[in-house]
């Protein structure tokens, strides 16, 4: 009778499914981790280790998370997990930014929808609603982040609205007040009419905007320069509404100017024949076109220095603007556009303000916080620059009309240009000079200290250093006051008599102590005398009610998180956020810490790009290209998102879309199948007794161990460089190319058919154990769910040190022996694999031509150089090429032999194997039929069966 040998073949067996089913499996694993208190166990096992602290940059608690949040939090989680498995105590404490406009704006929207005025709502009621709103979204976002596999202290995160945090923020403000770095001053700041507050640089973005333009005449009123007598200085502005605030004109000393006498104009021109206009010579022709001047004559030419001491009349002279307008030299004046002159409105421009201050010129208050002209502004009282919806008001139109009536308007038009907008309301901003609280960049050498700290920080990528350095070098004093309701107040008292700050340490301590117990609401609820104590009278002091900039709050988080939580440390090892945070959280944290502690609160800073769609476009609902992380998790699983992030060069902008996600799912399947194959290969009662020392293994197994040693080195190097893209590519290629397409393919015959006690099969299974041990650890920070699933599916026979942990995430990276590294052996096997590629190519051609069905039917002859034949002498090259027989000869190949252009000197002549097919291993060998007890088997299979 013919015997059935199928049951004697050791085929891989595992319950680890081929299909991940991640949308179902991942929530089950999350429940398991919660049930076993994985985070608590991580902390317990890491107790006493060196700490690695990644300090979380707090997102705003004002809506569901988006794909940018997913990128940020997953990257943080990958790093924290890698560091934990490296042997650090890597404790991640997530945080939230709870104050400020993003949340306040949402509550105001609710009031606007109901037709209510937010300013009529009692401030404590309004703040309570903001707090409730923030807490709701903190809870929502926490669950969404956890669904991504982000492990951390979700039970006790840090919130900027907790009482201890608010108290510490107040203390940080007091430190600047005490060291003289904080002062109150009137300076032009970017102002949002819609939000009725000053904005920080980080809250401003630039969009295209259409502005009204005007060319206006300023008639010369007095001059020591006869050339400009009876002439008008012409200015050009894209903000005509600022003309009521004009108090001077600026010129450039080095610019050449000319006086032009008009001789002919178009019918619809506002220019007058015979009038004289003063312009920069290089801009004169463009002004003539705009003003529709047909002809003119240049009657004078002179340098800007000749204009010193000149005065002009305001274009609205006789209408309440009857003051003299001096001409001043300004280094910022250029001939890039306009007329070569700049009208100076010190309350609406930074250069304007500084030039006016230097020359003792008043700073008029013309526009209020709501964008309306004050009642004292002649002609325009009550008119709006922008509405409370951010739309253009009546101001520009009224200005042009008034200028036309007085003869001050030479021409008008419109221009499309880049203009500052609020990043929240998306409304255009104005420059507005108002009394604000500032931190000086020069007092206590804050700028110099910050620049030194930048040099002492590691930046990933390196160009981040230049970016933030240039910002610090040129930035003005830091405006930290906001005219809002929801946030930590600038808890200071100012003496009414002289405007000086009360800097009593006892008062500061009393304020912070009350905040610690009752929160910053107490500043608005309590009598001011409660904070002052018995040493001062409240009626002699003004209580500052401005709210501190939220960037100051989050920039102070190192003080109420890193310094106050004993499980963490100060400074942090790493801050990680999007590249926009060079002007945001990295920036404010740097200045706050340098101003109070003399150094940065971080040793390293890593930035990632933004997320675009597959075509490189910004995501928007109108384009329909928004990819929500929740949807990806529901359809594919969070591990696919995690894989996409580490497989992207996140130092640049990332792209995502349906096709990209599908590609990641394909990559994932290859990794999953690698783990599945290893689990199957280790089935059938693998035990420690089967293990074999590397020194006793065949060369091929020792080559795999060498590759593990090299990968271990690479993994650790890439973690230090935070180059997870390079790390993932290396791991994926190892699994897909070196293992699946080579090693597994070559050794499946030994694994399936060798006798269980054979050295070769024991070597294969020992190597499979090492592979599973290393890959589950290296992949765990990236594919946190899949690695856990594979770990839980490990065969019972895997015992001993390193195999007992109840979660893969409680493990450390395996210690890979340095003795496994063998560069000479690696070079040999790279050469062998090159020869194999030529053989494989020849057999593929034979299969395509239907001359063979399986490579085991082949017995090719391989022509190689003599030195290559020497390499192959002690290698079973037929096994390596998965053929039944093979012949290796040196010397030239016959014409028509198969070659590959990139493998010189190697040629293959196909041939068919002689003999019969072994029923068990399917090799075609002459020896099949020579074993009496097993006539259909080869010798190796007959021995294995016995």
C-alpha cells in the first residue's frame, strides 16, 4: 500500500490569523491593557531606572482630534515606547491647553447665535461655561488619543486650568515682575477687531486680502528747501483708514527725489494741470500711470537729505486736522512700491511708532477695540474699520470721499496682497497702539540668554535651530496681555499714584496661595483687599484684570508639570510638536524658562510637518479631502495609521489619502505575515532543549544572526536620531526581502522536512526564536496592537528570561550578542545571494516558458569565476537556490546562457533534474526508490520519518 506522508511534514501552525481584523481586535486589546493596568505596571517595572521625559505640548480642548493631532500624539507614543524598551523610565503625561480664545470663541458663538452679548454675562458665569466646555472636550480627546494606542497617564493628565497650574502660572508672572522684566507700555500690537484682543505672533497667519489703496497729497507748509515750495508730497497707502492718525511723513536719506510739474491729464484724472508733485524718481512713472497724468516735466532733482526740516499740511487740513506734519528720515523707507514716502501713523504701525517716539511725536488714539473711530476723531467718529464679523467697514470709503472733497486724493484703487489674519476667526487684523503688558527682550539679557540656550539644544531636524534663532534675534518685546475673560489673570496691583508695580513677595505669595486653593476665578470673585493683606489699601491700587497670553501659560507648563511631578524631571529630554511651534510653544517655553531659570526647559526639540492630501493640497471640507483618524481606525485600524506615520519622512509635510492608506495596509500585511510565519514555525512543542548555540549553526543561520546584530545597532542609532522612517524601512526590507523572499524560502524545506533533532532544523528554529524575540520588540512601539497580539500568541515552549512578560510592552529590547556580528561572513553571503539572483531569474524564465512547473524540477549549471566557485564549495547551493540539483563550474559560459547585467561573470544554463520526485519533500533525486521501507522517499525524508 502507498503510505500517506502528509502527517509527517512539519507544516507551520498558528492561531495568529492572516487577516488582522484590527478595527475589532484593537479595542479588545485596549480593554486588556486597562484591565491589567498596563501603565501602572510600566511605571512599577521602570522604577529606579534613568528617566527619559518627553514633555507633551498641550493641544487645545475645543473639538474632536484631527489627522494632525494623530501624527503628533502617535510620534510621541512611538518615542516614549522605544525609550521605555531601551531601559529608561519613560513616563508620558499628556496635557491640555484649557484657556484662551479657542475655547472662549466657542462660548461666544453660542451667545451670538442666541442673540446675546457676551459682555453682559457675569464673568464668573462665563468662565464656568468655558471650564465646562474644556472639560468635555478633554474627555472626548482623551478617548480618541487612547484609541490610537497612545499610552500615558490619562488618569492624571496636566491641565492649564487646574488650580495648582493656575497658581504656578501666576508665580511665573510674578517672577518677571520681581526681576524687572515685566513692564506696561503703549506699543502697536496686532489687534483682532472680531475677538477684541491683542494677538501674539503665533496666533497670526497670512492670507491673500483685497485692500483699498490711496495716493494722497500732503501740501508743503514750510521748508528750507526751495525746490519743494508750492509742491505736494505724495504718499501711497493700503490702509487709508489710518490717515486720521497721521502725524508725520518719512523719507529715505539715500533716495533720489524729483519735483514734477503736471502739464496734461486724462479727463477722469484727479491730478491738476500746473500742480507740483514730489516723488522718488524711480517710482514717478508708475505713479503717473495710476493718477492718469498724461504729461509732466521734472523741474528739480535732489537727495532725500534735502527734505530735513520740511513740514506739510494734512490732506484733511481745515476739517479738524490743522496740525503740522513733519518730514522725518526713516531707514525703513524703500522704493519697492508706492511713492518713496511713507505716511506715519504712530498708533497703527511698528516702524511708525518707533520713529515717532524717537522724535517726540504724540501717539494719537483714533480706533477703539471694536474697530470704530473714537468719538473725538473729526469727521469719522463711530465709523468702523472692520465689523465684528471681520468684514470691511465704512472707514475707507468715508476717507476717500473726504480726501476727494478737500483735494487731498490723487488716485485710488485696490490691491490683492498677503495680509495678517487671526488664525482662529480668520478675520483681518489691524495694528493698534494700546497699553499692554510686555516682557522685555533686553532686560536681564533675555535675548542673549535665549540665543545661548538655542545653541545648547539638539534640534531635529537641524535646520530648526536656524529658524528659531532668526525669530529670537529679531523679535520685539513679548506682549503677554490679552483683553479677554477666560484664562489666568496677570495678577498684579499697580499703584494709582505713579503706575508702579507692587512687587511685595508677601503679596505675591498670598495671591498664589489663594489661587492654589480656589483657582484664578478668585481674582474676580474676591475683594482685592484679600490679596493685598493688611499692609496696603486697595483704594490706592489698580487691580490688573488683563488675561495672560495662553502662550505664556503653556510656555510655563515646564514649571507646573516637570518641576512639580516627582515622576518627571526638569529639564525635559525632548519637546515634540509641529514645525509651526518654532514661533509658538517652543518659542514661549524658551523665553519663559530663560527669563526665570536662565536656560531652556528642554535638551532636544523635534518637529514634524503638516498633513496634506495625496496631491499635496491642504485639507479642507470644501475640497472633500479631509482624512479623519477616527475613520481610518474604524476601517483599517490604528496600527495602519501608526505605520503610515513612521513610514513617512515626518521632517517634511506628510501626505495621506485612500491610495496611500491602502499602500500602508499592504506593507502591514507583509509584516504581519512575517510574524505569522515565525509563530507557525515555532509551533509543535518548541522548547529550550531544542536551542542550539550560534557557533554550531550552519553559515546561513549565522548570517541571519549577523543581520540581527546589525539591525539592533541600527535600531538604537535611529532611535537616538529620531529617524523612525529609516528604522521602519530597514525593518520592513529585512522582513520582506531578507526573510520572506530569501531565508524563509530557502529554509522551509529544512523546517518542514528535516528530522526534528537535526542540527540544521534545530538551528532554523533557534534562529526563528531569535527573530520573533527581536521583531516583536522592535515593532512594538510602532505596531503596538499587532506586536501585542503576536506576543500573546507565542508558543508555550518559549520560556525562560524575556519570555514571561504578560505584555510585549513590559519587555526590554533583547540583548543581541556582539559575537553574532561577522562582516566577513556577511560579505560572502551577499555574493552568494547575487549568484542566486541569476539562477532564480533563469528559472523564472523557464517557468514562464512552461519548461518547468517548480524550481525543484530544475538542475541548472552555473558558470562562475574561480573565486566565486571557492565561495560556494562549502555551501549546499542547490538548497539555497531551491533546486533538486545544481552544478557549479568555473570558466566561460556557452552562448545563450542566462545572465543579469548587474551581476558580472555569472551565467546560468537551465537543465532538468534527474531521478524521481520524493513524495514528502518534492525534490527530484536519483536516490528516490532506493529505500526499501519507503520507496517513494529520498534518504533524508526516510530517515526523518523513521
